[in-house]
């Protein structure tokens, strides 16, 4: 099954790049930078941190459920 995790928009306004990321979890976030490479790095880092945090919450939830091993 396919699911959209993020929608990303990038615009250039004069000499500034503006990036917006949209997700159901984090809502909308904006990033600005004079260099496209730095903007892409910032967006990628933010997404990675959010996905890592989500993975940690899933792990903690699974551990908290007291899943028992069947012998």
C-alpha cells in the first residue's frame, strides 16, 4: 500500500529559496536559505529527525505492550 508521508514545495523568491514541507504528523514547516543545497539539507535533516522520532515511539510502544515470547 502506498502512503504519502510528506509533500514538499520549493520556490525561489529573488535570491532566497523557500521550502515548505507538509505532513499529517508535523503539519506545515517552512525553511529559507540563500543556497538551494543548504535548503535541501535542512529539509532532509528535519524529515530524518521526525522519522527517527516516530520509529523510537513505535519501539517504545511495542516494548511497553509487554509482548511475551511464546516457547
